[in-house]
C-alpha cells in the first residue's frame, strides 16, 4: 500500500510568489511563472517547433505544482497552426492542491484565466493513481499521476517526446533529482527526446549524463543566469526498448458487441478520428446484460489498496468524468449519484470498515465511514448497521449509456452499425482482419478488430483462459415497496431505488444456468438478500408475484477484465518464452458485474493502445488486465 497523499495548501513568500512551507521553496521564478514556463520548459525543449505536424506528442513532467507549465503548453498548442493532432501531458505530483487552493493560486495569472478555469472545473480529488482529463474535445489530454515519483515513474507506460524537470530545487527536495529518477526517465525516452529544467546543479547534469542524456547549459530566465537542456542520445541501445507505436494502413476498426464494453470502445476510438463498424448479433444494442433495468456503480475498497481496489477506483473516477462530458455534449443519461452505502454484516465488520477508512485517509468526497445512525439518515430507512459511504456513487440504466456513447460516435460521422449479424469467424489477409459470416461471406474488414462480445469471444480466438458465463437475475419491487429509500444499498446483494418507492433488488450469481427467463426461485433469493440488507423490508413481498430481468455476466478466473492486445496462443505454444500478440486484434471482455465501473476506462485503454498513446493505467494495473496474462502464466510454468 502506498503512503496516503498529503495535499498542499496555498502559501506565498515575501514577494507574493506561491511557496511551499514543507520544502521551503517557491513554485516558480519570482520574475514570472508563465514566463519561466515558456522560456525554460517550452523553449528548452524547442517547442512548439519540435511538435510541428506530429500525430501524437507526449510530454512528461516531474512536479505539476500549480500547473503553470501545463497551462502555458496548452496555450502554445492552441496558438500553433501546425500543432500535433493530440497532445498528451503526463505530470507527477506528490502533494496536489485541492480545487479551491488551485483556484486561489491561478487567480494571479490573468493571461491563463480561461484555461485555468477549465482545468479547475474537472480537477480530481487527491487520490493516489492516474487521473486522465480531456480538453479541446480530447485533443489535449492531461494525465495526473498522484503519488511519490519513485513509485509512479516505474509504472508509467508511455514514450516521452519531451521532459519537464520541475521539482523543487535539488537542495530542497533531493528525491526528485536522483540518479534513479533520471534512469527511470531514460526508460521512457527514445533517441532525440529532450529535457529542460531551471536548475544547473552539477549533480543533476551528472545524473542525466549517466542515464544517456547529453546536457548543455543555456541562458536562464529572469535573474537566473543559466538553465539546463539535454537530449537523449544513449551510447548503446537500451536494454528494454520502448514499444513501437502501431502503424495502420487505414484508421478503420471493427468492434464486435454492442453492449457497455463495445459502446465505450466505439466512443473512445471515434473521439480519435477512427471510423468504426459495430457488429451486433441481436436486433439492437444493449440486448444482453447491458439491457438490465438498473446497475449500481461504486469502487471497491480494501485496507491494503489492492489491485482490484485501485482498478475499480481508476474506472469509477474516469467513468464519472466521461459521463459528465457526454451529458455536457447533449446526450441523455438516466442516472443518479444518490450515493451508495455498503452495509456492514455485523459489529465486527463495522469495526473493520471504520479502521480501513482511517488507514486509507481518502477524502470524504470519495469514501467515508458512517455509523448506524448516520447511515440510517443518509439512506432514509432504519439500518441495523453502518458501513462505507460512497457519496459520488449511485445507479444508472446501462442501455441509456450505450445509446449515448453510440450517439456521440454517430455525431462524429464515425460509426456504421450492423445488427442481427453474427460474426462467425475471423481471418487475417494481408494487413486486414476479415469478419466472416457463417456461410463464409465477408461481413466487414479493417486493420483493427476489438472483441467486446463477452464469453462469445472465445469462439472466435483462443484466449488462454476459460471465460465463464454466469447468470444474474434482478427482481423488480413495485412502487410503494420502499417509499423512503434514498440511496443504493450494497453488501450481500444490492438494492437500487428507482423512484415512486419502486426498487431493484439483486442479484443472483448462477453458474451452469442458461435460463433466460426470471424465476420464482431467483426472486426468492433476491428477497433473502434484501432481508439481510434491510431487515423487515421483504416480509410483505411474494416472490411468485414479482417480475424480474435476467442477464449473463462474463467472468475470468481471477474476476478481473481482459483489456488490450490479444495473445497469439498458437505462436506461444511454439515458443513459450515469447508472448506474441495478434496484430490489430484487441479485447474488452470479462467485466463481470462491474461493467459500469470498468467499461469507459476499458475503452480508453484499448484506444490508447491502438494509437500508441500513454496508457491511462499504471503498468501493474495494465498487466493485471492484460488478456495475455493467463497464457503468460502457463508459459512460465512450462507451456501449454
């Protein structure tokens, strides 16, 4: 588990320059913050000249601070007629400001007012991990990495074109300038990657040189006589070469499956200018589990902040941001952030949950512990126990989200939808994948295919792992059943308030059951779960008279999704030491009961991989959802 984040608070030195009492240093030159950003960091990296005409240009920064370097870079991008089509700015910050503090600091820089306001509007909570924010209709992307630089740098998956070294001075914050940090940056660099910083400390120059950079002194900014610039020019090829960005003959893709997973991939690829053919075997989108009447969304929490906890946090936060963006663009969503109360099973469980919240030190806007009385007040019903409170969580109708994402892609003129069409097989011909009908006819062809068709993907390509099909039944409680319930309840089941006192209770988890019709037995099981969540609430309900809905989850053996480039299993059998991928073939599968939480992030992860952009997840999380992980484990154990 990483150390809790300690947010920064606004402070100023005697000259009025933003200042850090913890490090005893200013955030920028007293002569001008924006001026320093333009001269040292943009100028030192020869920007904007070096990004001219690029499809994607990536900048890595050590020390986001108050964000002036990002804002100045964004401003320069806006003003440049030959700017890159997509600008990625990835910045590390151990002590992020809260939104209100950032607004106080930004008020001093009138030339950046409008851009600063856009940044403040989407500024994330101070939670560890990567936070991806999109601006300019996705053409400018800021990925904030909140955490300690030594931990974060090793987990970034990207290739940097330029690096801004902007930590506090080496004699005030030596951790930002170590040889290990420079070597970690070198692992993210390619020959020709540039570096710029205000400091000229000999130790920094030596550390850069030892990592393969060629440093040089240049005229400094304001009262500082010199600054430092460098270029990556290693004397021998790096031991671990950066992956080469994929090259495609055409920017066309086929997505198979029009549920939550597929719609998210479609929307994220469309935002990058791809043309997509969406193939769905049913008569319309969201016909299976994505068509269920309601689904709750909230992150997972654990005291050790496990892989699952970090992954659901990343998915949850990214989903909230993208859903708000869809609504702002005029697309209708049916959802409520009414909060989710995860109810403790007993007093011992209550104590464990309270201790977990104290240990994690997450902001109350993300997670809090509510004792029984407070939990009852929030929920609007009398609870037998307290539990975890997720104030930004709630429920959504998944089919509405699918429709909104497809409408967003359609608005870009980027999508053609083929319904009532079954993808029977895949075949590779030249640089194209062909999707074949049962009789062998070509349904569609493109350089890229994304399988988002749940467990049916295993029929089209070997995945190296069994995907289980698990039946889930929801029970619909009629109007007046729970008139005062105000929030989603979760625990050994879940309960979603649907308005007018109606609710949705669930859900069963049935293996080896292919029945698509709701059953009385399923309703009875859901009422038993409801009774454990809210004792006394199910006594007047007759399972034989209730209606329900059935969907089928796709579950991997480790309960984590499969997102990314698919493995070439036959080639792996030939050479177990290697793990080749099927070029142009990706998966977005196995979301189990967390489709709302994971689908948007999964779409962004696939689109980033297709484009060769920085990944929106830390490397260990990307590895945890890598579709090739099962094949890799088998290969390491001696083959298939």
